[in-house]
């Protein structure tokens, strides 16, 4: 079973909370002028990019130092 990258999950959750707060407070006037499909894209797309960045490009997990060795190089190594 594939290990979860806790760093990407934490940063993704943090992005969701911050972006939702910004959209609801700072960008509230702008919220009514754009299409309703844009708001989920603003919140969800960076979460996917964070996940790809930490899982496939950096291959780093701050909370699990053995993530690179155990989770990505196969069960033997």
C-alpha cells in the first residue's frame, strides 16, 4: 500500500482554509462577478499541484524522513 505524504496533506489543507477565508472576506465583491465554477478551481487546483509537487517531484515528507526510501522505490529497497 502506498504511503501518504503528510506534508502535502497538511499544506493542502492549510491552502484550502486560507484560500476559502480569503475568498469569503477579501474577495467577497469579486465573488459575485465571476462564474461559480471558478471558486472551486481556485481552491482545489493548487491542492492538486501541492500534492504532485511533494509526491512526485520533490519526493519529500517533513514528518516521515524514510518516505523517499520506503514509499517510492519499491518494497525491496
